[in-house]
């Protein structure tokens, strides 16, 4: 019985599997049939294409891009020849397409993957060959040159289409910028030029399509989208027929105008486009193309207005391209932080205006006003005293001699001295309170300014992710999955310095395989990566890999105390493989107190910089902290150095610090500062400087106790012994500093940073 049941279930499972397999085959067959029909339609339309009166090679480009469906494109083009110029006029194109179809049949891997360079070169070679063969039969030089130009243009279109198609297939967001923007523009021009050759009665299909797309681009991309597509449309129509180009030129201005109405909705945008284009058309004067152009405008605008919003959004996302959801989320977070920063800045400005108004009101009340207000309130003779001048005399006496004022004729003269003393005491108290409130208001406004800078820095940090590489992200995820990790999430992105970073999230810790995982990931992604930073929280482990920068920075330091302990503090820190910081601070005074001030400064600066803040914001935070604490005379110099090892730049921030030096080929460049140390003023702007560094350069930071003569010897050492380590240079420089300073010397600290260019991985 159990055997029978098992056999029945097995047969049932087999039948279900066959049924599912049959369904998949039917679906696959339908997809193939649909692609064949679309390829044939593309061939049919492009077969009518003209370029200044000559048959275009866009049908050849369509066949090259279609890959294994190039046969369908060939059939569609052959059918168009029956309704068009005939087979003789299209001999070069048909021969090129037949060759590509044969290549796809006998060499199935010819167009697989759609590699842009390979398809472009093969298309150019085949089309040029057939153009020369056909022209050898007696064509004039102009016809030959037009065929050669058409061949090269078809190869360019193949490169553009293959590039954009490859990005779409990989899932990578196609951004309108750089080479991609050029490729999209070429595809648009080719499509409009081809459609312009396909007349449907009095209507021009190319211009109708353009009049539907231009307002959509204006609504999506504002002025840039509408004006640029209008200009590209004029170029495309000119390539097809110069007689149609005169009226088409106005589409650029119409696209620019309708972008101003984009926020009002599709109907106002469409109406603005139609009205502005029609007005420009009427102003240009009547010609043979005026009414056909007006008809094309109306039909195209109606199509744009009639397309459902959902369909328009899908088409705009497909062809006008947006970023990935992660990019959009990052932009949203960045915008919100920027808005919060602007709100805080607005509050700060309002506080400044309120404080200025309160100060003006306080200074407008004189001491005489205070005395008269206190003395004369409730007096029955007040009006009479004001009339006969007695009140003015008493007020003037209080201003001249507030200690012993005379009150001739005043019935309250015996109370005047006591009132003056009370008002003087009250005035001094209010002035002290006003000063204290002013200081507190200034400090509070400075705190708001710091908060605004913090939010701006965080916004910039979020927006640093310039582009996510979907293909490399998938490769990284696949690599870790092959190594046995489950639930892997991976992201490979490029920051604003074009450096690549890899973030991997694992459900388990990588044990002791970090080195082998890094080496394997480098091979899988073909990127040189640093060893990862590992963070574990909530059972999830995050691995952060940074691309190796082209420059490296070797550091060394030397320090000597002038008393019981040094008041200098030095720290080397890094936020990524390509960004390193050198933080040096000299506490004012000497001993433990100076050491505490400089230590707090360097420690706080390191934490702020590692959290993603800029050096300028870190300086404002430190200055605010040292201003608000209760210690007496708490000052410290700030000497910060930021190294960008990808771009090869060194940025200095100095607040009351001693000069820094750039040593290159034995010479020294002095980077000085005239700013004040942190903690002296509520708002103390630092000095900023930036230099470009090269292989072999040495950067030196030192406190004011180090003699400049000793630092000059360090520059000579770097030239005489280029192989010397940064630590050895710092030690020899420090010993020379002590020798020149003598027995009694101030605290001295020297930091040496040696820049070198990394060798490529294949040279190591």
C-alpha cells in the first residue's frame, strides 16, 4: 500500500514538473517571438532612414545591437526596401546586415554580452568594407564620402547603445552625465532622425515624438531637460532634411519656457509648451512647413498630456534615468540635514537682531532718566516742575554730580541723594547683567553656529557616496557566499575623490580568515584593498574595505619636556585609507595644566574628525568647549594637518600654532599663521592653507620651542638620505633641537610626515 502511494506521489510530482517546464517553455517562446517582432519593426523603420538625402546606416546599428535577433532586423529592412528606394540603394546596408547575421549564426558568442568596443569595431569594419565595395562600381566621391560618414556614425551609435544597454542589464543606475550623457544624446538623435524619415501622410513621426518627449524632459529635468532635448531635436531633424530644420529650432526655446510650469502639473506644462512653440512659429513667418509643424506640435503635445502618470513615470525612469533607491535616500537625508542647518542659522540671525535691539533699548535710558523716574513718580507738582524747568535742572544736576546733586526748588530735595545712590546701584547691576547676558548670548549664538556646521558636515558626509557600483557589489556578495557565508549584503561605492569603498555585512564573524578574505576579494573585484575595519553589533559583522590610495604617508615624531612634563600633545589618526590627520597642540603655560589643556584638545579633535566632521568645525567645537568650562586661562594652540592620499593634497588648520614646513628637494616652504589660540575669544577664526604634495616630499609640524635651524637640517637630511625613515628624521631633528636650545628649553615636539608614491600591485 505504501509503495503504491509513493509511486502515485512520484508520478504526480513528475507530471507537475513537466507541466511547469512546459509553462516556462511557452513563456520563453512568447518572449522570443516578441523580441523578434520588435527587432523586425526596428529594422522596418530604420530602413526608411535618410541622412541628407542618402540612406542611413541606422538599420545596421540596429542589427549590431540586436545580437542574435539581427536576422529579424534584416528581414524588416528588406521589407522596407519594397516600399522605399529598392534593394539597389540599400545594397551596402543589406550586405553589412547579412554579414552580421552570419556571424551570429556561425559564431554564437560574437555579440553575447554586448561588449561596446568589440561591436563598434566590427560594425565599422563591415560597413566600411561594403561601402567601398558598392562605391567601386562607379559612385562619385561625394556619395562615397557620405557612405563612409554614415558607416562611422552607425559605429558610434552601436557604441552608445551597447554602453547604455550594458549598464541597464547590470542594474547600475544610468546617470545623465559624462560619457553616458553623450551616449544618450547620440541615441536620441539617431532615433529622431530615423523617425523623421518615416512620413505618415502630412505628419512627421520624428517631430511628433520629439514634441511628446521635450515637455516630459522639461517636467523631469526642468530647464536643462527641455532646452537640451529641443536643441538635440533640431540637430536630428537637420541631419534628415535641412528644409525642416528652420521651424524645428524653436523647440529648444519652447522646452525652456515650459519647464517653468513643470511644478503646476502635466496639463499646464503641455499648454505652455504648445502656446510658446505656436507663438514662435507664427513670429517666424509663413513657409511651406509652418502648418505641418503646427500639426506635429499639436499631436505630440496631446500625446504627452494623454499618457497616464504611471506610464510617464516608468518611461522617464527608463529613458531619462534616475539614481538608485539608496542614492535617493542619501540625497533625502542630506537635504533634511541641510534644511536643519539653515533653520539653525536663521534662529541664530534672529537672536543677533534681538540682542542688538535690547542693547539699543538699554543704552537709550540715561542716569538722569532713572533718577527723575524714581523721584517724580506720584509727585503732585510733576507737571508744574516740568513747565517751569525745575525738573530739567534736577536732571542736569544728577548727570553732573551724581554723588552730591543739588535740588534747588524741589520739594523732595532731601530724598535726592538717596535716590541717586539707589539708581546708581541699580544701573551698575543692570549693566553687569547686560554684559553677562551679552556674553551668554554670544556664546549661545556661537554654539548654534557650531551646530549648523555639524549638520552641514554630516550632510556632506552622507552625500560623499557619489555612485554605487551594482556590478562590483554583486561580485563581492557572490565571493563571500562562495566562502560559505549566509545572508551576505554587499555595497561597493565611489566617493567624491573617486576612491572605491566596500562594505560587507555578514551574519557571522569571519574568524581568523581576514587576510585570505581580503586577498580573495582583491582578486575578485580587481581592486587593491586595505585590511578591513571590523565592527560587530547585534549578531551582525560589518567589514569595511578601502581602496589603497596612490600615495602613502609615513609618520615619525619626537618630543621633549621643558619641565616635569610636556605641555604638548600629538596624535596621528585616520578616518579611512585615503584620509589621515596629524593633530598637534601646545597648551598655554607649562606643566600638568598645559598638558591637560593640550591633551583634551587633541583627544576631542581626534574623535570629532573620526566622526566625519571637518577640521574647521572641529576647531569651532574645541574653541566653544574651552570657552565654556570654568577653568581659569584655559588656552591651547591647534595645529591640524589633513592628508588626502588619493588626490595628493595636504590641508593645514592653525590656531595660534607655530609655522609648518613643506620640504621638497632640499628647500623649505614656510606655512605660517597669525591667528589666536583656541579658548581666548568666543569666535576665533583659524588660518587655513592647502598644498599639493608629491613623491619624496616631507611635511613638518613643530611647537614654538623647536628652533627653525634644526628644522632646516631635516630638509637637508631628506635629500641626502632619501631612504631614511620618517622616525629617524624626527629623532635626529629632535636631538638637534635640544642641542641648539641648550639646557633650559621650552617643551618641544616635532612631527615628520614623509610622502611617497605607492608602486602598482603588479610591481610589488
